[in-house]
């Protein structure tokens, strides 16, 4: 590679095209009774804890951070399992939304509302007793966690993570 080609490549990596995608993590938190944690958003829709993955942050670290920021629950990144990736579109923003579906069993604390401007309350819910009014990305994360859940399909693309054979 010539010096000019190297400089062009470096410039392209530093100044990529404007972003048209966002990456978030949806966190299925499972208690000892097998229930999942759902928050009632101020818009009257139930959702999982989660949020945006910050630049340079791993999906596992984002899941742990968002869990603490939203619920005060503490978890370790090693206790987070990345289940897969879900893609959908936010047409009003001309954006491709990517949600990393994650699950965590190992956590410490009791859920508390840490962002009262967003979440009214947190509740443990049996997977067979999920509310109908679910935030669509949260519903798809739950469906990736438990494919047999009666959650309607939608305009989503789901990619389960697999392992290559040794």
C-alpha cells in the first residue's frame, strides 16, 4: 500500500459516512423464579431494561451499565449472554435500529426506579404472563430469548448467534 493509499484509508476510518444505524442492548433479567423484569414506560408500554451501546463499549458492558442506570441492579459483564441481533427500521428517522438481545441471571440488588421521567415502575413477570403492550424491540428480544413465546412477528430480522464447531 502506498503512502497516499494508507492516508486515504486512515481518513476514511476516522471520518466514516453519516450514521444511519444505532446499536442498543435489550436486557432480559431473569430472577430465581424464572420471571423477567419489565418496566412500565411513561407512554404506558412495557419494556426491558436497555439502551444505547456507547462508542468503544462492548454489548455486555452496555447491558450492565444500562441495567444499573435504569434499575439499580448490579451485574458483571461475564454474567451477560449475548443471544443475537435484531434489526428493524425507524422510518421517521431514516434509521436502521440494531438491538443486541442479551440475558442475565447473575445480578445483585432489588430493582428500583432510577429514571422516574421514563419508567413508572419495575415488575417481575412470568414469561407466560407477558402484557400485550410491549415495546416492539423488547418483545423481539424476549422472543429471541424464548422462541416459543406468543409474541407476534413483525418487520424484524433476527440473527441468533451460533458457535462454530471446534
